[in-house]
């Protein structure tokens, strides 16, 4: 059997707020709720399981998502409409813009719990030949 990522737990101050923010931004579905988790399904069968934890125990993480050009356009429009701070770079030195790397586009922004989220339309290094 090949190894596949099934799910990962994303710590949040409010699991519902974070799950709904992410699901709505990318037109995804909340696929399950059980115990402290609210799961958002991704296109490859992986879920992000948002869990409410005390704010002082959240260690900000980086989550990067490969999206289509159309998905990027839709998500970026929502980012702009909602006034979500966003950047072309991970150090947040180029505010209010996107990057164009490896023939695609990318953007960085923070989720409600302070995790650094990234959307890219082409994998780093470009598509395999």
C-alpha cells in the first residue's frame, strides 16, 4: 500500500469559525463533525480537522494549497472583498498583491487562528516535464 496523508489537525481558537472561513474561501464542504473536530474535505481525500484549543497553545503553522487558476481567481476575489490582509511573499513584505512564480500565481494570508495559508496555481519548481 502506498502511503497517503488522510487528515491533519488544525488548532483554532474557534473550530467552527476557522473551518467555515476556509471552506467558504475555497468552495469546500464541511464533511464531518465529531468530538472537538470539524473536518473540511480537500479534493484529494485529505481532511483538515479543525479543533478548538486554548489560544495560548496554538503554534502558527504554514499550510499551502495547490488550486486551479479558476479557484485562485474566486478565492482571491473573496480575499479582496473581505479585506483579508494578504501578501505576495511569506515574510509579508509585499502587502496587497500576489506573486507570479514558476509560471503560476500565489498569495499568502492568515486564517482566523493565525496560521499562514498559501494558495498557489503551479507547484514550486513548475509542473513535471
